[in-house]
């Protein structure tokens, strides 16, 4: 009984204070229907597919929007990934690299109502390797996927903040 009463009180407090989740603000900026496309990297085409999948997943799960074709969308996102950069960050006692930081920059252009807006986000991911070992394809793909997810979260934050500012200005 106490659990239900507590839940009701929390719900009333959130409703009465005007709380809105950030996904609501983001959806106000993007619209209900979103399309995405990605500029394929000639050097690393596999990674661009990973980024596209991560963005499409975020559109559905975070923005709660529908993925549609470009012609019927409210907003269209064009993504371009920079070449991933690997930097050694951890060395063992013998001087061998045992940890890397992979970072990438994601350039996103949002088209809506005949206007465009550019966003630049970045993400980084630290991972370990065996001493004096080569970075495997699996480690590389995982690092790119996790870095891209962080960059997309940064994009979500930018969109949500933009929506909150627009809401406040009304």
C-alpha cells in the first residue's frame, strides 16, 4: 500500500512541476518521422554501417520517432564520420602499449522545413590489448561502436537542449 501511495505522490510531483523528459524536447525539434543517411567512408565502409545502425536505434529508442524514407520525413539527418584516431594511453612496465583510446568525430546535418543545421559531436572509448599486440578487427569495431554511441548521446543532448530553449522562448 505504501509503495502505491509513494508512487502516486512522486507522479503528482513530476506532473505538477512541469517535468518533461529530454526525449520530448528532442522529438519537438526532430518531429515524429525521421530519416537518416550516412556518407560512406571509402577507407572504412564497415564502420559507417555500424554508425548508421546506432543512429537508427537512437531515433527509435531515445527520440521515440519513426524511421521513414526521406520524402515522408519531418527531419532528415545526414551523418559523416571522421576517420577513427587511436592513441596509446596505457603502457606496461616494459614500455609496451596495453591500452588505447579510440576517438571519432561525427558530423550531422539536420534538414527540416527547408533549413539545415550542423552538429559536431565526438566520442571516445578506451580499451585494452595484450602487450605488443595488434588491434584486432573485433576490438576496432567494438571501439568504433562504443565511441559512436557516445557521440550520438552527445547529439541527443544537443537536440534536447535546443528543444528546451525553443520551449522556453515560447
